[in-house]
C-alpha cells in the first residue's frame, strides 16, 4: 500500500504589492505534482530553490490548503481528515525557526510531547532516547539560543520523532549546515529509514538525494520533470559526455551563443572562487572542444577536460543549467 | 474524560512555557509589573484628597489596568507571537487544539499580571503606610478568580482578532485607555456621559472591576457581588462558545492564505 | 569649507528623512490617525476623569495641557530612540560606524523629524482639549506657546537621543524607554502638581526635561506673557542642549569602545 499519494496537487499564492494602492497578483508555486510513496520508502523531492518543494510539503503536512488536486497520507485526505493525519506524521522545515529559543532543548521537547498527547511515562523514556539519537545528550538543559545551527536542526528532528510518527517529512534538513554537520544528519536520516519509517526528503543537493533516496522526483517550476531511481535517472544522460572549460569571466551572450549550437544539449556555469567552470553536455565528446574554443575566442581559458556524466549532470539537464 | 485530562495537561504546559518565556522578556515584564505600579503611584497621588480609604481602590483599579494591558498586548499577541517565532506551524500541525494552548498562554499572562496588584498592595501598605482592608475578603478572592477566567476567555477572542483583522495589531495601542475609562477602574463610570454606559455593560472587565471594588470597599451587597459573577460567567460562556467557531475560521483562513508563517513559500 | 557644509547638510537631511521613513513605513493613514491622534486622546480623557473624580471640580485644563505636552515627550523619547536603536536591530551599525559621515549631522538629523512630529502631537492634544474640555486659549499668546512647545519637544528629544545611545548597549531598550516615559508622567507635573510631590522627588523633577515646559504652557494659556516664562524656558532649553551633547559624546564613546574591543556585530 502507498503511504502517500499525491494527485495533481496545485497551489497558488496571492501576493500584494504597494503601500497606498494595493495590487494583487497570483503566483503559481506548485502547478501540477503527482507521485506515490510506498510504505517504508525514502523518497526524495529534488529541485532548485523556489521550485515548489516546501509548498508541496506544507500541503502534505496540513499547513496549507491546496488550490487544486488532492493528497492522502496513510489513506487519509490531508484537507478533510487533517485532524486524523496530524498525529501520524512528523515534519521538520529547514532553518532555525520554529523553536522556542529562550527555553532549553529539553523544555521544547517536553512541551511538544504534551501537544502530541504523548503520556508522561512514555515521554520520560522517549526524550532521552531521542536526545541520544540526534546527539544532543548532555546539552539538553541549555537554552536553544546558545545552540549551533546544526544542534537546532537536530533538535527539530527529535521533536518530529516524539510521537513516533509513521510518516516523516524532512524539508531541506541539511540547509545551512557545515559539511560535517550535514554528513552526521544524513546518517541520522539513513538510520530512521532502517527503522521502517516512510520519509519524504526534499533537497536541492543532488548528491544528498543520490546517497539517501530510493527514488527521486525532480521538481522544477512547480512540476515534476522526472521520477525514477537514481540509477535510471543517470541512464538518461549516458549518451552524453560533459566538457568542462575553466574560464575567468564569461559574458552572458557567449553562453547563449554556445547554448544555441546544434550539438550542445545543456550548458551550466558553476562559480569556483575566481574561476567559472562551464559544463557543456554534448554527444560529441572531445570533438566538441575545438568548436567551443573558437566561440570562446578572446576569453582567458584554463583547464579543459571531458568526463562521463554523473547524476548531478542528469539533474542539471532536467532543471536547466541556469540554476547553478 | 481522558481527553479532558490530556487537554488540561496541554494547558498547564502552555501556561508553564509562557511563564518561563515572559520571565526573560523585559518588555513583557514592564507591562506586567512596572507600568501598573507607576499608574498606582500616580492615581494614589491624584486621589489623595479622597482620604486614606481610597488606597485599596487605587490598588485594585491600577491592578486592573495592568490586567487589561497584559490581556490586550500579551494575550492578544499570543497567536501572532508564535507566528513570528515560526512556532505556529508546528503548533497547528500538532493534534492539540490551538484554543487550549492559547487559553493556557493567556492564563499565564493574566496570572502574572496579578503580581502587580500584589506588588502595589505591598508598596502602598508597607512602604507608604496606608491602611488596606478588604470588607468581604472571601467574596473578594472568589471575585478575583472569576474575573481572571472571564478575562482569559475574552483574551481567547482577542487573540483571534489579531489574525482575523490584519490591521488589528497596529491599532491595538488605541484600545488600552478606552477600556481603562469605560470599565471604571479608577473612577466611577457615572462621571462619563450617559451614552457610554451600555458600552461599559458589554465589557467583562467592567463587571470584574465592579465586583472587586465592591467586595473590597463594601460598596456592593454580597448578593450584588454574586450577581456580577453570573454576568461574568455568562460572558465567559459566550466567548468560549464563539471561540470554537472563530478558531476554525481563522485556522482555515490562515491555511488558505498561507499566513501561518511570516516567511512565505 | 562650503563644500563640507553642503555635505553635512545633506547627511543631516538624509538622516532625518530615512529614519523617519523607516519608522513610519509600516504605518498607513488610518493607523497613523489611530496611534497619533486617537490614542493620545484616550490617555488624556483617562487622566482628566481621574482628576475630576479627585477634585470633584472641573480642573480639566490642568490635565489637558499636561497630557498634551506628554505627547511631545512620547514622540521625542520613542521616536528618537527607535531611529538610533533601529540601527542595531537592522544590523547596519557597523556600516554607520565605518562611514566617514559627520556623526553630529547624522545624529541630530535623526531627531529633527521627531521634533516636528512631537509638536504636531501637542497641537492635536490642545485641539482635543478645545473641542471636548472647553480649553480656553483666548488669553494665550500664540507665539509664546509655540516657542514653549518647540523648546519642550527639543529637550525631550534630547532625552530620546541619550536613551537611543543606551539602546545601543542594552538589550531591553523598550523596557528602559517605557520606564523613563512613565517616570516622566509622574515627575513632570503633567498629572500631579510638582509642589504636591515629596521634597526628594521635586529635586528630580527639576532636573528633568518637560517639567518646566509643562509649567510654562500652563502659565501662558492662563494669560501669562513670554517675559513671565522666559527664565524657565531658558533652563528647559539648556537641559535639552546638555542632553543632546551628552548623547552625542556617549555615542562617540560607544563607537570608539566598540571599534577597540571589536564588538561591533555583537551589539
């Protein structure tokens, strides 16, 4: 049975502008999203910032009413049966908001335990366990305002697990964490999955989705543009290779000109310190290099290499190179 | 039955959490403690000519101003405050009823502001040497308890206005003194023009002040005091019943307009 | 020389304009009316009625004048503090300290709009008094009254500047502000005649801004001439000057200290 089903979910926002004269316009955040997640699956929703990930998650966690379409969690409708859905799901939103900073981590957990009707005996046992799992043991009596970003994020996770929910939503859980903190957090997520929870993880890091998820839905501009296992997604780009050209400043019109070449499938630009790395996806492989160099005439060029495509490249191709 | 127990526990936790947060917030402490003391001091000085018996009137009246200010600012903000910290979303997504949580929070604020009444009691009786006696102590304390609950029930409604009416928070400053005036905290409403009297009757703080002043100074018969309890109980019932519907409306509206959190998307 | 003067003038007006705009950006006309016109009225009514209850007679003009001038203090203290303290909350303080702009021009510029707003507040208060409480201005020398209002708003803004500087180092600036504001209510003679206060409190009253302003306004509305109140007004002005200078130097000290200790961003 599917733990989560999403059918043509859609969400508009009204935004108002101006101080004296207010004008209202509608913005589409989620245009058309459908997918199913199996019980016990770790499912990734991958997309660039503003693609509609958070909005989708908020609709599934009963915090937003969809403008169209429907969704069920464990067979319950997220709008009609919101009250029945809530005790059975847990969620964290990336970032540091959503905690009481002037209280200790322990106070935060105890408070939410009672909000989830966790009885006293259970919560006495469960909170220390959770503190252990998320690595906050020994720090629980300190105020949250003194916590590091990573600690707050892990406190969020502990809070989401207080009532032992069957379904978990993790919205950009590693956002803003340092590399070590992010790695620890990924380990925690992996462990949760082995505890047989259904998990929906959103991220804009390809490698994170690749490392954790059994299936990945790539979302861009409010629509699902691909949905498959990481391996299958990679196959989509197997026929191509990637030419990487190191540059020191490239004008936009040159990028446009290269994009327009008939053997070029996608172009993305990655900024590394002073340099820019232009990645050109092409079936021609190394043969493309002379033509590219010709178009880059007059620019300072560094290293040029050709390599096999990665999942990252598959993602770049799906969401369009500009997002890098 | 078990449900009631669990809800009481949620209310108690919300109460505790709110109390502890307030303790570290200077601005809140000002509204709760210092401002009423200053009002008490001023009123005592202004009403000096009325003789020492008026000290108890001042203690209660200025305490009521503190109670109302707390209810208006802290109680009223109890939903919007969560919105600013980003905790409204987890609150709403939890199975707990938001009304129960808010009730606990407002109760914490109102209880805390009673401290100012006690503070001015001690200040005026010990430090300044005024005689402070209660004519009907028992009736006074019962009136106090009933007043607190009727005010908290009103706070439940106020808090929803902050969500329902976008400009309410900006206008809230203008509601502080009108209630001081209309509810007879520090002067009888008989001094006001006659057309304002029905307005006073509609405000539960008026009945609370009437009961407390009456029980303290003996200006009301015991039966009349019990009468004000009935009126306060009636108002509380109306507020609580109304709040059920009101909270359903505001939560649905917030989920539709995406206003549960201040940061969008 | 002239060039420098124009630059400083520009900094002055920019400071004034931006601090005011930032503060009232969230206000709409209806909200402005509510918080600047209606709210002060309700406070005035409250004290007028307590006064009426106390004395049993009609002494409204005493409270109307006192509370009208309190509006000047409110604008001076809260407005100015917020426009200085706002730097800290918005995290722009390091840039401010890092800029070569003349502190004096910038600092006083911030206060100017609030002085004007405070004066407007006093007029509104007196207007309510005429409309609702039969305040009689027929014996009043308008120029003397205007001067009194100007000087009183200036002196309370000086207090605001000083508080604004404190707001750069304390976390609970609103707490300090509100306490000072309410203490002014007690000490200034706006609602309690200064002569009724205990001796030690009268001493404090004499050291604060606003006290003399309130006394002058009452004398002038009662038919007194500018010459009658001039000595008091001079002292009120002097208090304003002293507070402004103190505020300025305090700001300087904080700036130097912050740069020396490297604590700009923990402000």
